[in-house]
C-alpha cells in the first residue's frame, strides 16, 4: 500500500507540471509569435514482484509480474505550428511564413532568435537609425551585423520584399537594392532551442547550429510578410479541454492516495 501512495503522488506532481504548462500557454494567448508548449510524460521504473511465474503444474507462464512505480515529466515540448497572420499595416512589422527565425542581438553581444517581428526604428549611438525590437535589441542582417540606416534617409521610401531584402525607392520611383536583408535562420531541431524569455530562443547542443537562409542552398526559404505579425499558436478551446483532463487526472490520483490511507488505517486497526 505504501507503493500506491508514492505512485499516486508522482501522478499528482506530473499533472501539476502539466497544469503549469497549460497556464503558461493561456497567459501567452495574445503574445506575438508565441508557440504552444505541451507536457510529455514517461513511466517510471518497474518493480519485479516475481522474476519467474509458474502455474500450479510448474509450467512457465508467458508473462511476468511487474508493477509500475508512477510517472514523470519527460519533457515540455514546443510545437512550431504556423500561427495566423494578423494585418497591422505597421511599416516595420514582419511575420515569417515558414520555418525561419529572426536574428536578434542581445545586450551581451550574443545572438538570439525569435518569431516576434514587431520591430521599430531607433537612433543609435552613431547618430544613425537602427532596426530594433520593442525592447531595443538590434535586428541583425544575414551576415550577423545590425541593420542600420543613415540619419538623413527617408524611411517612408524603404521597401521590403518577400525574402526580407531591403530596398529604397528613388525619386524616379524605382526600388534600388541596398544590399541588406533581414537575417533569417533555421534549425534542424527547433524544439531543442533554449527559451530565455521575452519570446527569445538561443541555440543549444540539441538544436544544432543555425542555418542562414540565402546562404544555405539546401534550405527552403521562408516568406517574410511586411505589415503583418504572427499571432500565438495557442487555441483557447484546446487548452481548456486539456485543463479539464489534467484536473480530473489530478483528482483521481488524490483519491488513490486517500484510498491507500484508508486501507493503511484499517490495517493498523486490526486486532488479533
């Protein structure tokens, strides 16, 4: 009976983590570029009650006698399903249709990656203009350098094509290529990226190294839509259903603990 107590307790802990994940999904239902997370479970060790099982005639049975010792959270995976495109008409709003990530420079000089394309223009230390995120981090081009413009440029004449290439419309109305493109990277295993908060990811040993679009001929390039933002991939109905299932599983495990406690109480009350 003590085994059942700890087994049910492991179930309650696992379901609590699942509820934490669901709560995080719901809290980010309006976060631009957010990707839904799911909790993955795995059974714990099995205890062999009998290594060899035989019938009354001494014949070997085809199955043994093992009992499971509970469950654990194996991983919290991220689904990189494409989110809906929201039309914003923002001049420096971008949404990725495909598997790519925007390349962003962090304050410590490291490179992070995001699907949130809500960008702004800001005055940099040199007096020019830099394309940056809403929290001031520089957006990088395909060579890994911050995207900057001269201070006297007419930003209303900047044009962005479907691959993130930046062009400038001259007086004659012709779009001149500036030789700058927004840096887009892909990963062989995006689920292995490390989350560092604020919709940013960093590469890890599990994700592998980034593959830069436009430089890797084997990649199918993403489409960059200017004037759009990618919405969260969280669906409220799915999360509510998962929450109900998680709550019921938690309740059943708690009842198993209560039943085990009552059985132990009865055993303690036995008198010879």
